[in-house]
C-alpha cells in the first residue's frame, strides 16, 4: 500500500495493485470539519485520482474514530466577514463537486457523525456503507443556512422529495438503523467494519473492466432524471464508447477461454 498526502488534512492510499484508491479525511482534532484548506485538498486529491487511469474505484473514509465528518468548519467561519464567506464559497463547493464528479465508482465508509457537509460528501458517492455508530443528517437550517454541498439535490434523488423535505426542514439527526431503513445509507455492517467492508466492496468492483466501470457510471449519472427515451440515448452513447474497446474484446475472450480477464483499460 502506498500513501500520498494532499495538504495537511487529506491522505490518499492506494491498495493492492493500485486499482482501489482510498481518500481519507484526516483532520482528527476537528472531527474532519471542512476548513478552506481541507476543501482545497479534497479537490486536489480528487483531480489527481480522476486523471489516474489506473484507479478504478475510490473509497472515501475517515481517520477519526468517532466521526466521518461533522461538516463545515463553523469555528473558522465565525471569524469571516461576508466577503470572506463569499470568497470561500467556490472553494468549498469545488470540494463537493470534485467528489461528485469523480469518473469512477465511489464508496463512502461512514461511522460516527456524518452531518451537514460531511453527509453531503457521503451523498456525493455512489454507495454508502455505514456501521451502527453512524449518525447522519443535514442540520444547516438550524444555523441559518441551507445544505450547500449538494444536499438539497442529492437527498431527494435518494429518498424522494417529501422525505428529503422532512429531513432538511427538521434538521434532525438520523441514527444508523433508521438511516438504512430510509435509504440514507445503502449497507449497514458490523461496528468498526465500515472501512474494511467498503474496501472489500470496492475491490469487487475494481475486478471489472475499467472502461466499463467509467462508462456505466457516466450512463447512470447522466441518465438519472431524464425521461426513458432520453435516458436510453445516454445509455446507447455509453455503450458505443465501450463496444469497440480493448476491454470488451478481452472480456469476451476471457469468458470463452474460461479465465480471468486481463483488462487493457482502453
């Protein structure tokens, strides 16, 4: 396993053959509260991972024992002028967008608090794995703002408009069992196993064609919310991008030869 640090608060680990990358939030003294510096580091790490054709899946984790991420750094913001807050906005928004727009499948491993921007980072991933200590929620209206890292758009896409409205308007925190029941998280695993289970899930994903994974994610993301006919056109375009690839040829050959594929990744 290799490690690379982006700024002071973000650590990227590459597992095994490097096809699974772990983006670890590493600001334990602040329970991973997202400061301006941390937001820049998240964006930089995602940019590097997105450009690395060897990376097939990214897992978003936390090094803090009791929290995934508690959201925006309100202590930092308490000293801001209105102009400071306005200048910070594109930086923090860029961090959430960078996770959302990673071109490969993403898995969030959540334990402890995942609140506000912390939950929005998880919502920006394709799959959320959580352990029983997880507490999630979007409490922004309780401090006079709204979810600004994608929460008002990503949450209703997961749980429907009415359920999202109730959660956002009440600002309530949701514990793991209810979060799983409502679809706020996708898998509930044994306590302390969220990171390991997320990495195992990522490894199963990463065994598949890197060309296929990127195209499938593109089709899923671009087609969501479109009417069926338009969505099928998105799917067809994604299919055409892989149909004549080296990965498709290798996948068919490996199937017929009854062996594991050796993906060329092109």
